[in-house]
């Protein structure tokens, strides 16, 4: 699987904003030469192997977190904020009813990932159920970034906040990768 180089750039931008430039240098020092070169020379829209992004996530978890996936979730949320940063982009999600999100989610997935698909199984005011299918070799840390992404996506659709839970994970032996996203303090836009 390949993802956009923007994934690494956004991840290390989050590290810098949250932990400082020294933390970026420490993370990069533990990464492979290929990842360090990618960080220096790549452009955001270039396709890169998912393994390079996962390598950065793993080092970030080790250096900045507890290895429980929370750092990867925060990186995923920051990436979603960067991808949805424009007011027009956020407004487009805000006015969508949960029942119409499927096509928009699929389009976003294809912009940043060259394998698999993200689908909406349920879209009710109190719950959006998301599944990622078709990834040949799933990775738990990548799934953690998607948990963070789901929370930001919920904010973009008008929720005051969201509690995304990765209820099933193929990388941990489940039959599928599934997230339940429930709004905090109300419902998703009706």
C-alpha cells in the first residue's frame, strides 16, 4: 500500500508543534535513512510506501508516547485537520447529512491512499459506523491514525466532539477494521 508523503510531513509537523524541533530531530535520528531522505526531499502529493509512514509512527510512539497508539491517533487527527483546513472543505462536510457521507469519504480515501476503501455502514444522528476494507496488509498504527481522523471528520460534520472507537482491527486478528463514531454533546447533523 502507498500513501501520500503528506502523511510523514504532517506527522513531523505535529511533532514540531507539540514537542518542538528537537523532538523532530530525535525522531528522525531513529528513523531509517530512507525515511530521513523522504522527509527532506519529498513533496506532499508524492506516493510513498505505507511502511515509511508506519516507521515514523512507531518511532513517535516510542519517543513521545507509551506505545498505546495515542500519539498515532493525535497524528491522524492533525493530518485530518490539515487536510480539512480550508473553510470551504469544512463547510462542505458540515452541511452533509450523515446519510450522504459515503461518497465524500470514499473520495477522500482515494486522494491519500492507493489501496482499500473507507465506507460508511451506518449513518444515524447518534452513530456513524465506518469500515476500511481491501488493505492487503493492515497495520495497527495506521489504524490508530484513522481513529484520530474519524474524530476530526466528525467535527467537520458538525458534531461538538466525537468519541471514535476502533471496535475491530484486522491487524489485531479481527475479521474486519471497524470504527464506531459517536458524537459528544448531541447528535451529528440530521
